[in-house]
DNA sequence: AGAGATACCTGGGAGC
DNA sequence: TGCTCCCAGGTATCTC
C-alpha cells in the first residue's frame, strides 16, 4: 500500500514526463469514489500545463499554470500509470488525464479509497488548505529527537498510533511504523509520552533510515502498490517484522507477535522491543 | 484536547 | 465449487 516512499517513487517517476506538459482531455469513468470525481470534468483542465510535480506526506501534487493544484492520494490500493492509448482501460481505472504526445495519466483504485481533486492554494506552488493540518516531513530537519520528545509529552496512547498520526509526522503508515519501531527496539504498545530523549532520538533515526532504504529500493509492493511503469517495489524483501507474525525474529529467534492498535495490526518481537 | 471506535470500499484468502 | 466471513488500511467523523 502506498506510504511515503511509494508516493515519492511515483513523484520521481512522473516528474520528467509531466513537467511542462499540457493536459488535452479528461475522462472520468467512475464518479463514485471517497470523493466524487465529477468535479474534474468541470474543472476546465484541458489547456493547462503542469509546472511541477511534488509530494507532501502521502499526497502527490501537480501544480498547474493557472495557480491551482491537482491533488492525488492513493489511499491503500491506488496506482498511477503513464501509458499510451493503445493499452486498454483496466477494470478499476477511474480517471484518464490525456497529455500531449499520446501520454495518459491513468488513475486506478480497486477499493476506491483514493482521492483525486483540484485545489486552490492561497499562493501558487504552496500547499493547498486541505493539507494545512499535516505535521512535519519525516525526512526534513524539522523531524528530530527534540521535536518528537516535545510533541509526545503527556501522550498516553500507544507509541505506534502516535507515530502514525499525520498531524505529528506525515507519511508514516503501518508498514514503516512497524519496521521503524523494530529497528529502534521499541514496543508499539509503549505510551508515547514515556519515551526518553535518547529513545526519541533512536526512533527518529530509525524512521528516517527505514524510509530512505525504502525509497532507494523503490518502495514496497504489498497487495496493490505498483510503480508508474507497472513494476513492483523491492523493499518487501527487507521487511523484518511486518507480515511475519509467528515467524522467528531474525535477530533472536523469538516468534514475532501481533497486537491490534488503533484498529491496525502491529507486529513486534517481544524480546528485542522494550 | 486526547483517545478510541467506526464507516468508507472491494479483492483475496480462509474455512466450511 | 460456491458460499460466508474476515481482513487489509488512510482518513474523516463521531462519542466520551
């Protein structure tokens, strides 16, 4: 499922193809999504040129030459592909954005959890109001031990739920939160506010390392995620606890256990994670 | 304000 | 084989 590394991989793949390209036509096939897609038909997109392709958290942003921004969220099963018209439309491809030179931006989402909408930032190129509540980027300098320590004071909820809270740090979903907690040796059930400064530092370092490794590997292919060209990410080969419930911990051999936190299953090693 | 639960959606797998 | 049930999970929204 697309988390930050997957969206970053998509943004990097789209950037050279879409930057400076003009939209010629829009086709919406399935108006019923988490948010209806029909406004895209009426948004007067044909003739607009993409000025920049950006990522913020798990959101993909295409800045247009009229100051508006096309905002995409892949939900848990969204896939974006760039293909020509010769490829037949797949069952769950809901939107086609046609670009010059027979290039089609295809938006697929079997579970309809994705969002594709047009936004109007206060200033062109800035984040649209829809993203105002997002926390810091985990790979920016703002995400450091002191920040995590300060924001977690007084929090009694589980550490993993806190780490996945988009208003604190954005883009860390279930896979990478699970892996980062293992790398840092911290239990997902710990109260967020119980971490020492040193533990906050270890966790911040682990989050950044796991995300960097995943981006370098082209993301993780679990269930639905695919690259823009349809290929799979390579990071699943590096997963150490996610999806390994019952299997021995590769460090100590203790069987990996799971616990349900915030409605999400969370794998951990009861021996290595304190 | 924070914590916890729930709805949204559909494909895939388990179990019968 | 075909049916039902459950699970995957980011986000919004609700209650307490």
